[in-house]
């Protein structure tokens, strides 16, 4: 058959590449006719259930996803309570009642008191001695000029302990507070100096 035949012109060759849409369910987004190739969790109490969306709508769905949608306030509170313990059951210990009673009593004891050491079975007070030796071995820093001036303002020695500094500060505050001196200007200035000196020593770590 010649190439200029009328029959040759009517021959059409089908392309081997055909545009096929991916197989799968239709996108569940309202009004969308694309294929739902992407799964998204249904949320709420519907664990294991998924919705099918196209790429654009699954992105939109994920932006506004709320895992607590459809749950009541009681169910949300229950979830938060279980999440606090890693969704593991907890039990109340009721057999050893003495331990429950001694815990708050032990918590109220001040560290360093005789009752405290007796409770932790340290009759020889070894912990306190160890702490005292550690404090004694710690080198004391020489105060700088401003810090020395602050000690002088409070009227105490530069090697005074933290408790001594606080005690002296409280004493001077009560003595020179404007309310205790009828608004005396001189006492008010002294009060300001005492507060500034104490704040400086506190910032420097002396108390």
C-alpha cells in the first residue's frame, strides 16, 4: 500500500502511555472527586478507623485535627488522668499504715535536729559532723571594698556567718523603719543604707 493512500491517512496509533488515576477510594472531603490515596485517623474514640483524602485535603485535615473531638468532658478528664501515670494502673498502699503516718512527721522535721538524726538512725550524728567538716574546709573569700563597706554599714565583722548577717539586718530594719520612727528623715536614710548593704551581701553570696 502506497504511503499516499487514503486508507493510510485514517490509521491512528494509540499511545502506549495512558493517564490512569491511582486506584483507590474517593476522597471523603465534601465536594472532592479526587482519589483518597492518603489515610488520616478518624479521632475521638474511633481508634483504628481512618478517613481517606487526597493529598491537598489530608494536609488541610491534619492542620485542624483534634484527637479529643467527639469525646465528653469526663472522657477527656479520664484520658488526662491516665496519661499522667503513663496509662498504667496505680494502687493505694494500705497495708503499712505506720509508714503513711511517719512520712509527714519526718517531712516536718528540720534537718540537723536531734529528732531528724534519730529518725534516720544516726545516733552518732555522723552526717552533721561530715557537713561541719565540709564547711570548715571551704575557704572563705575575702570581701571586696564595697562588701567590706556593707559589713561596716550593718555594724558586724567581715567574717560573720549568714545567720548573723540576717539577724543583724532584721534588727536594724525594725530599729530604723519609718513606721517605727514617725517618718524621721535621718532614720529613713539609715534604713535605705541598711537595705542596700544587705542586698549587696546577699547578691555576693554571704547570706
